[in-house]
C-alpha cells in the first residue's frame, strides 16, 4: 500500500500527474495553504484535503499570495503563494523596477502592490507523517512549497523521517533559499547517499 502526501496542491495539476505514475496509491493527503485556491479545488474524489500550509513547525503563519496584474483589481488566487516573506525572493531587484508599464521605486512599494498577505494554519510535516502511523506503508511525497522545502527537508533529516519515504518529488526554489539551509545541489547529493528515489519536480 502506498500513501501520497501532496504538499502544495494548487489546483491538483501535479497530483493528477503523480497519481497517473503510481497506480499503487491507495490514500492521498492534500495540503494547500492558499485559501483562495483551496476553495476552487474539486473535493468530490475521496481525497483528504487540508487548507493548511506545510512547514517545519505547527502553528499559524503569514502567507503571501502573489497577485496577477492582468486581472481586475489585481486579485487572483492561482499565482505562487508562500510562507516565506517575498523580501527573500525579491530583495535583489534593482529599483526603479518596471512591471507591465508600472514603475516601482522601492521594494516595499512593489511587495504591497504585488502580494496579498493572509494568516493561515501550518502543520509540521514530520508530525503529520508520525500521526499517520505508516509502518508497512510506502509514502510518496511531493513538495512544491515555494521556498519552504529547505526548512522541511532539514527537519526531516534531523528527525530521520526519510526512512518512511519511498519516492520524493521536490521543486527547489533556489532564489527563495535562506542562507542557513543547504543548496538544492547539496540535497540532491544527500538523496543519492541515502539511496532515496528522488525526482526534481518542475
């Protein structure tokens, strides 16, 4: 029996692809922190859906939802969203900075006009895996969490949680990596060392 944990479901694009690749999956747990996306997901398929962000800690956190400048009032639920402050990713922009004919003179102005901030619950992935009591089950894990993957992977490593993972899919967002965390290249090498079946997700 295989269990699939999908972290960063969005509108299920990746979930559908992975379910097609693994016919032995019997149970699916989906995590999507973006409330506006979550409300649009079709939840009539027997999958366990959680409107919760995944992290290395449990609690509540700020969640930054990217707006779409091409829609009315720049509000759109489907662009990237992250726990991490956009200053980390966007802090290297050179100002003044032009986007679609709009000029931003500083980072604060750009972030205020480009992101919507909400408060969402978050769960520590290691605790969730322990709660599943997965002895005898194979876990297929996908992480597409816009920079939070580095903290989650480090927590999994320190907690010896990779022993439960049969297959790992990760999209690395190197421009969102905080300096205290290992690079994507270092993680790929580590997965090879522990013989973990890994695919870099895009």
